[in-house]
C-alpha cells in the first residue's frame, strides 16, 4: 500500500475518535471539517437571542469547523465569495455583499439541517452582531474567527465545535451536494466516485498552507506536458482525500511518533492504533536503570522487546508506517521518505540497532546514542556547550540513519568516518562534548563492524586482545591515567599530555608513546601513590609485551579506528571493582 491508503486505513480504524476532544490531543476531523483557532465565542439561546460574547484565550484548543472545498482552500483572490458554512471570520459573516447567509440558508433548508442553524441565521439577520460584541468585549477585528455556542436544546452539546450531531449533519449535506459531480476512478480506494476538486492544505502546521496534492497550476508545469486537464494528474475521491488528509494532520499534531528537523517532520505510526517506540530515539526508556555489563544490557533489550510484543498482543498483520514530510515552498509539501514494515519486524529492528550501536556512556551505563546525537557528533559545529548542525545537513543524514535503522541496512561509512576523525581531535572540542563524540563514535563503529561481519561485540573484548591498534589505544588510556592520578592529588583540572597529543599519537603511536613515557617518569610517577605508579609500570609492561609480537616496522604506522575502543575499554576498566581491589592489595 501507499501513504494515502495507509492514512485512510488509519482514519477508519480510529473512527470512534472522530470529533472527540481529549487532553493534549487534537481531535480527528470529520469529513468536510478542519481545525482552526477561534478568537471570539458568541452564545445564543434556541430562539437566536444574543446572550454573551467572550474572547477565546490563545492557549485554548483549536476548534473544528465545517468547510467546503473552496472555502478550505481559499486565498485572498476571490475569497469573499467562499465563506465557511458555519464558523468564519467576522468580515465574511457581516460582509456587505454577503455570501454567508445564503449558503447557511441552503444548508438549513435541506434534509440534513440541524437545530443550531436557524437560531444562528435569525441572529445574523438582526444585524446587531458587531454592536453586541462592542458592548461585551470591545471593538472586534475583521479577521477575528467567530464560533457559536447555542443553549436551550436538550441532548445537544452547546459548543458547535464539539457537537458530533452537527458534524454529521454537515458531512452528509456536503457529500450529497457533490454526489452530482462526474465520477472517476479514485486512486486511493479503487472505487468509481465523485472526485475531489481541491485538496486540504496545512496538514503539517509547521509548513503552513503547503499542499500534499496539487495539480491546478495551469500557468506552470504541474501537469502540463503530461495531461490535458488538471484533474487527470490525480484522480482522488473527495471522501478518500478528506480521510487521508485528516488522518495525516491528526498524526502530525498529536498521535504519531513525531520528530522535527528544521521544517521536516518524521512520522511513525501503526494504522491499527498501536503505540510505537520512537525510531529516532533509543529503544530502552531514557530513564531506565543504568547497566554496566554487556550481558545485562542485552538481556534488558530483549525484555523490552518481549514486553512490547506481549502488551500489543500482536497477531502478525499489524504494520508500522514511517514517513517524512518537508516543504521547499509555501505551496508544495513533499513526501521525502516512506517505508512500511510489519510491526513485529519493526520492533525487532529497533532492538537490534540498539543491541549493536551502543557503548559505555559514563554514569549512564551502556547506551545507544539517538540518531540526532549521531548526526550532531559527525557534522556539528561547537556553539558554546552544544553542537549545532545546519538544518539541511541534519535532516538529510537523519533520514539516512532512520532508513538504515528501519530497513536493517549497513551503518553509513561516511558518517562513521566523520565520527572517528572528530573523536581523534579532542582539542577541537570542550571536553564534555568530546567525550560525547567519542562515545558515539565507538557505538557507530561497533554497529558498522557488526553490519559488515567484522565484529559487533567489541564491548566484550578482553584487554589482552592481539590487535596492534587496540593495544595502542590501551596505552593511551594508561598514560592519561598516570597523569590524572597526579592532578587528582594536586586538585588541578588540566588536560593531560596524552589527550593533547592524541591526533599525533594516531599517526605515529610509538614515537609519541616514548616521548610521553619519558615525561611521565620525569614529572609525575614519583609524585603519586606507589600503588598507582606500580599499576602504570605493570600495565605499560603488559601492553608493550603484546606490541612486541608485531614487526618493529609496524609500530609507527598510523592506527586503525579500533584504537578508540582500546582506549575506552582500558579507561572503563579503571572504574571497576577489580581496580578497587587492586588498590587494597597494593596498599
């Protein structure tokens, strides 16, 4: 299926929520309705007598109003002849050349009328609307959006924007109006039905009035050269169009799993209404208990996966849909990414990504970086204490990583290369940011090695692993620790020489080691606790012995990226219980 078919499926599956207001959630709009912000609420009784008016607060929820195709897509040109059927701006309701009253009369006199219509008509015809508002709330503006509250009808919700009987009445009325149109094949439903002449705009609020479907630009190149008439470019039924656009707006506003990157919005949802984890974020909850052993972390991921499957009681037919939207102009909304997978496979891939794209993250234990953190680490520019990424770059690579994660693809090698390059330049960043980049680089490296069948379980590597780059990484961590032991004693916060020369160490590891080792012996090792100095000598001796197994001409060759893992694993071992036991033994 495609996006619009899945959107219609979503609408039908959530029919019980049509027109229902819930806390912090926009309602799902009925057919022939849209959401907008009201400015003034007017209350009448059942006879059309004015009772009161009030200004609507800006933080109040948007309201549902009936719209025709022309009024829903109106622009400044010729807009006065296309008022909304019930709630509209003041300038349309009291216009000198009034189209609002005849349109409302036609609806009220049809077999699809509603009790609220006659009181509103009677009141508008008194021509006292403006004076009544001036007396109650001051002078209104011509662009103020009016909405109605009608009291005195038993069994009817007085607020017109919440009255589901009123919603139903207009939907049936307008569908009856368009039933006289010529019919054609609807590309969404596959039925022969009356077509939509215009499609709703503003389904992604952040992109303004941009339309997802538009083919009526007769002076440009929207359809010319391909079709003779604009309708031939896209034959979509009115009802299918209304359902699809309402569902997408509802998902983008409050229901779907949303992520923003500039003007691009990423949506993830299940048409069956099942709540999904956020694919841009990590699979485990952000506030989950920190885990420091790889086996515990893997077990926790599996438990999370099983809990999702158990809670959802999956039948095997459920689907996860992912889509990204962006607008290059104010008039056109583009679908920049689309994918759908079975829900069970989607959950498995979310868990699989986090199981391999992960690393030790200090006090937070083992974690997987979220996708935005990966993009920031690879392409961000330091601004104060955070990394800033250009919007275009961010949304491009965020979409690549999302597709990789959902499709089970290989981690992008160019992003990995950028991360490891930056992780080898600690002096280019504030230390906290550099540590974050380093954690992200090791996570991405482990994922890439897993995808390319070169590894994937590097967190479980033993420290005596026979890998030249890995052992040099360990050596870097040992030299750093020897110097920080001294700074801890003197309460200094200086950057160590090991970290200062990390970029050079990567290119000429043995040369830099010999130089730093001499400095440590001359300036630091005789000033720290004996057990700390002994530990340094023991670890250096152990690592040099392993490096001695490699040909001498290889010792000064540039290091592979796995040296970062050796550095991190050795550094992590300094904070284990084994390290504390060693201190007690030495003392």
